[in-house]
C-alpha cells in the first residue's frame, strides 16, 4: 500500500526547472571549491575502462601510452573524484525516484515502435554520445556546464553544439518516443 504522500502527489510533477538550474549552479561551485575540478561523467567512464584494462591486461596497459599512467599509478583510477561523483548521482537518482514514487522498471516508447527498436536506438544513441564526448573532450556536464562555469568560450560552444544538435535530431527521431 502506498503512503499518503505518494497517493496525493502528482507523478508527473518535477522540480521547478529554474530552481533546479540555480541548484545545479551551486553544485558546480561546490565541486570547484571542494575538489578543484568541475563536474563530468565521461571522465568516470574513462577511469573505469583504464582500471579494467590495467586489471585484465597489465602488460598491455604498461606498454600503451594511454593506459601507462593508470598502470604505474600508486592508486587505482577508480579512486578519482569523478567516479565517486557518478556513484553519488546514481544512488541519489534511485533514492529520489523511490521517494517520489517514480521508481519503476519500465521501458517507455511510442506505440508506433517495438521495445526491441527502442532498445537498439537507445544503445546506438548512447554509443554515439560516448564517442562524441571523447571527440569533444568531455560530456555535457564536463565540457558544457563546467566550461561555462569558468567562462570558457569552448564551454559555451560545446553546450550550444550539444543542445542544438539534440533539438535538431529530436525532430527526426521523435517517433521513437511519441
């Protein structure tokens, strides 16, 4: 049985986007203050891949320039700030969804497509975004938000390119959701 809090709460109600933006700004300021680094998710994935390669193929890692620093490091790349940031975001998202009564294992898609098509396009989209974040030297939070927080022109250009291309491609792929 759901609690009264969940029963009376609108499941489609989210935080005010303006308030969320201000709070995100405070999070970025706190990240720079406490860690001397901005936010970013793609760096955590790189650290995970580096640690995996060092563990699975230590000789290859020590002979390859990209992995050599992780192979010779005194501590694991998994002890980086970004890995803990992503763990916190994941745990916080699950906790928030549970508290709001929105935590469900459900695949949402348009009635015009199958679940398989939705999954395939989600994987393709995620892979393309991952490749793009490597080519752009950061994801939306790293290249865009943290870049803009330090008034970097590249941060503003990255955010414009990321969100602009998102709006452009959303028009062509909207049938996957609506």
